[in-house]
C-alpha cells in the first residue's frame, strides 16, 4: 500500500479503496425481497451520478426511475415489446425473465445517453459510464447492491418513446437496486503485470 503522497488528502484513502472494492454486481434474483430503497436516497445517488466528468459539460446522461407500480409498467412494456419484435427467435424463458426481473428490485433505473454532436460519441459513452460508476459507488456507501444490465429492449428504436428519448439518444441499460452482498475475486487473480 502507498503510504506517502505529497498532497493533502481530503478523504481517507483507505475508505475510498474500501468503497471501490465494496462495489458489487448482484443479479436481481439475489436481492432481498420486499425491501424498498427510499426515494430520497435514490435522488442522492442520482445527484452523485451527475458529478461525473463530461467533455464540454454536455452531461449526456438521462435517467428514468421505475419504482412501485412503475416496475410493473416497465415489466409489461419490455416483455410485450420483446414478444412483438422477437419473431422466430422468441424464447419463452426470456419473455418471462423480462416480465419478472423489474419486480425483484426496489427500483429500476433506465440509463440513457443524449448525444451532443459537438463531442465524439466515445466521450459521451465514457461520461455516462462514469456517471453509472458514481451511482454504484454511492450505493455501496449506503449498503446497497445494484446490477447493471443491457439487452432486452434497450437497443430497440421502438423503446425510445417509453423512456422519453428522442433523436440522437439511445437507451443504454438498466440498473436494478436492492440490498445484499457477495465476494469478488481479488485483483491478483484477474490481472497480469508486464514489466519487461
């Protein structure tokens, strides 16, 4: 561990390390059933998300929060849109998962990207990813676990109006929220150092 730095730290570095290493991706089936995350806490997490770096201050993120009965509305919408668009590739188990997953969490946050043509798309994508990381790290500080998921109907043009997205925007992913924890592999098991 590094023990000396020439600058004055405003936050305990060990606490930051613990926060980063405490972030967990949890499948919704692992969430604690029936536990509701307070709306005020979710607003705090979303506020922290918006402090992510962004080139030219474009702030390209767009969040739609589904809680309470809104989760059922999302579940119905995405499962029925999948049924409509899947054609011969329709899978009953995928349909059922799309209909059930939102109901397993306290809240689901749809994550969108509102594109600004003055900035390269890769920078907008990076900014939204940083915002989501801020969201997840803030959740850890409050003892919450989340799951960042893509797929389903997120990339379908027909889904955009449901999420309040228009031209030059895209629905990226979903972030599911509740409580629970598990252990991740230490960095030593998943990294390789090349010194020569």
